[in-house]
């Protein structure tokens, strides 16, 4: 009984040793191919990172895509090495397992994937960049960092807000930095007995005294409606819009100036 076990083990060891030496040339060739692909993958990663950095000017996105290319080339070399060792079944099993795992991860991390893809679109399409003042999802502030998953902005109140890229990509964005001019619309009434030419002159004078506006001649003044003893007036003028504060301050100052020149004079 003991001799039969010994013989069986000996036969197995001899068989394994024979198979090993038989596959040794293929194993050496497979290792050589994998090493070659390893160095090719490193070279491709280095070159692609430089090229993508010139295109996107974003170290994060260039590093991401160069790493993806590196892994693709490396895995290609790995599967070719398995083929050289006649391990076709192992290759098929690995590919099937990778597909199942990828599908499961895709369902499990839908939001993460959506944010990731949205971040790539934002970085390449560049609706805004770091340092731009934007308004989106009810927040207005300066963009500090654009990441693959989220974007960080600093609000006018000094608060740091982290917004998922999916929400930014799917919602309207106002970029104040790229919108260099913005129109201020003011509506008010004046007495129907007022001298219209004098009213227009007073409005133009008031607007001309506000800093940050264009030439007063660019101001549009329209009498739109008569309602009882009053006439409705609309004033349109343009203000520099690199920062939201400039719009609100200019509108505040215009209203003050108009109130000063259009307010009824006290009777003496």
C-alpha cells in the first residue's frame, strides 16, 4: 500500500517535471514577450502623458489616460504570454471574469462613473477653468480645483463647496469671467406731467456718473406705458461683468443716482 502511494507521487512529480522542461522554451519566450511589452507600455505611458498634457493642460487627465494606455498594453502582453504557454482556457476564463466584474462594478458605481465621465467632458470642453467665477446649482463662486469626480468652488461668502461633476454637467452654468459685459435693466415710473427730454437728460447724467459703465450714449431709455398719472420708464445700460459684485454695486449706484435726480423737489 505504501509503495503504491510512493509510485503514484513519483509518477506525478516526473510528469510535472517533464511538462515543465517541455514548456520551458515557451515559458522563456512568454517571459521575454511580457518584459518587452512592459517596457513598451512604460514608453507609451511617458509619451502619451506628455502629448496629452500639451492638449488638455491638465496633469490629472493626462495621467489618467496615459495610465489606461499603459494598462492596456501591459494586459495585451500578459494575454499573449499566456497564449504562448498554451493556456488558452485560462485566457478565456480571465476575459469572462473581467467582463462580469466590470459589469457588476458598473452597476454598483453608477454615480461615480457618471461623475467621472462628466469630469472628463468638463476638462476637455472647458466651459470654465480654475480661477473663473461661475454660477451653477444655486452656488456662485470662484473655481478652485477641477477634479475628475468633483469641482471645488469658493463662494462669495468664503465657503468651500464641493459639487459633483454630474450635477454641474447636467445643469446650466453661468460663467461670469467669460461674460465680460452684462445689461442692467431698471423699471420705474415718473409723473406723466414730467418733461420727457429733461427726464432723459437727467437719467443719462446719472448713469454717466457711475464708474464701470460704458459710454452714457450707449444707455437706452424707453417710455413703455402710461398708467394713470405716471409713465413707466425702462433704462438699459451695460456694466463690466468679470465679477458678480461689480454688477450689484453698479446697479445699486445707478438706483441711488436716479433717485437723487428724479425725486420730486420739495416745494419752497
